[in-house]
């Protein structure tokens, strides 16, 4: 509620919304530049993804390579990428959580975010 029953200053509300959008875009850009790792098999396979979930690197220890058992290697790769993506999601929550709540939590009445 606005004290005294007055109307909200629309210009001020729009400026706040624009600043939140800029902050969100900046945080998303930071996520795209930040790399996080995940591993499996006790470090035999390591995956690197960006904070936005893009796979950037994969390191496979030669000990994990068995020509007779490529299924285990495939499982290790999937597990490492999955672990890296979980770490990326945690990073997203840390960086975007407060901003997304401000935009989606009814922070500005009458606006769709």
C-alpha cells in the first residue's frame, strides 16, 4: 500500500523494473562465463560446464578406458556431466534466485514479471 492512499509513481516503478532486468541480464552473462566442474568414478572422468549448463570440457583418465567395457565409460561420462550440471544449477540459484524472486514474486504490481 502507498502511504496516504496516493498512486504509485509509475516512472519510478518502471525504472525499478528496468534495473532488475539489467541486473538479471548481468547475472546471466556472469553465469555463461563461469565454469563449474563435476566428476565421477573417483575423478576418473571430469566434466566442465558453464554456469548456464553448456558443456565446455571433458577429461577422461586413461585408466577409465577399457575397450571391452565402453558402457562403464559412457556411464561415468554421463554421471560427470550430470554432477557438473547440478553444480551449475546450484550456482544459478545463488546468482539468479534473489533476482528472479524480485521479478516473479509480484514485486511490481501490474507488470508481467
